[in-house]
């Protein structure tokens, strides 16, 4: 029995490590891709070529109907607003799928750091006092706090808060975060990226509007997490904080579309007065649409990223199979 299982395992390992390449298939795929690329480059319109009818129509209606001098934004949030709606809610469906697959069996208070949340709960229960608490319990409480502070300062992993290490310390960097250079650089870059992301969605005079702005804001959160550790973003990156905000962004997008349908007879049509071109209110409902998409995309991507980071299950089943084989072998 054991010899048979060992032979099957060796056969699987041999099959997994065997070098089997279809060179002709790779050459065929590379050649097809190169041909498509060449045809696409040759077919590009030249500067002197006339604009297609669709592009000409978009340029004609961008300013008078949508109040936008940036035609791409007028198309994304105006003429093809329903397509943008579909793309945004595909992202929402992907986020829901990731959260469903990565969720734990017990109720989750954090995407990352469930262990620290459990430790905090244990500390809260341990520190819980009552009216009949004796002075001996108070001394134990003080001793426990002192012990926790000592563990934070003297543990092998270094202080829990990286900023507690003094600048220019001779000791090696032992904090649970990047070096002080990376931490300072991340703080400076995070402010610039956050302001740029909000600017893209608020003014909307660059292609994409709220979608790339939301991606930039989620990148800010990920940057701070990578540079400063989970403690720096733990207060904001929680299901109870991000998920309601994401639903607010999705609800605003739906309301804008429905109001356009009710008031003008067309989904996502403008029903607000247009302000002076190239001002913050020039695009009417487009600015509301763009900012709502900023909220939806930023929170959605952040939820998906941190849900995957917090997932501790292996779906392949290899560990379970190996464990069952070992148990069977020991039993036999």
C-alpha cells in the first residue's frame, strides 16, 4: 500500500517536472500576434485623414450639450454614460466575488490583522473591571500593561510602531515597516497622489475622470500599508468603514442615471444647468457621476486588495492531500 502510493506520487512529480514544449504552436501564436499588430499600425488614420462620423459627432455635442471642452470625459460620462455604468458595476461584482471567496467563517472586523483584533479583544476582556475588583487585580492590570510595553520595545520583531525608533539610531532597523527613508517618502508621495486623484475626479478635464482617480486613491492606501504597516491604515481599512462608503458611491451613480431618465427621458442625461466651461460645475451631472465613481472604484479596489491580503486559505488542496496521505501511510 505504501509502495503503491509512493510510486503514484513519484509519477506525478515526474510528470510535473517534464519539459514538454510545443515550439511550433508558440511560433504560430507569435506570428499571428505580430501580423495583427502590423495590420493595426498600418490601418491607423493619418493626420490628414477625415474624422469618423462618431468622433465628429462627439466633438460637436461635447461643449453645447455637456459643457465639456474635454471630449473624452464628455463621451465617458455623457454620450456613453450607460457603458461606464456597466463597467463600474462589473467592478462591484468582482469585488463581491473576491469578498465572498476570501471571507472567513467567523464574523470579520478587519480585512487584514484578524489576529491583532483577537488580541485586542482578549486584552479588553482581561482588563474588564467590576465594582468588586480588588486592589490585587489592579496591580495585575498595571503589571500586564508594563509587560506589553516591554514586549513592544524588546521583542525580536522590533517596536510595533516604527516611528518610535529614533532617527539616526545606530541599531539596525527592526521595526515592522520599511526604513525611515521609505516611510518619509511614502508620506510625501501619498499626499501628492491623493490630491491628484481627487483633482482628476473633481474637474474631469483628463480622460477617465473618476476611474483612474479611484485607482490612484486605492494606490495611496496600498502605498501606506506597504511602507508603514497595517497599523497605519487599520482604522480606515475595515469592512464596517469601506463597504458602506462603496454602497454610497454605487447608489449615487444609480440615482444620477434614474433622475436623467425621469427628467429628460434618457439615462445619465444632464438635468442640471451648465456653468461656465472649464469650471468645476461646467459638466453638470458629469462631475457628480465622476466623483461617485471615484468613491466606488477607490473603495472597491481597496476592499478587493485587502481581502486577498487577508485570505489565509489555500484552495489547491495539496496540503490536505499530503496530510491525508501521511495519515494513511502511518495508519497502514
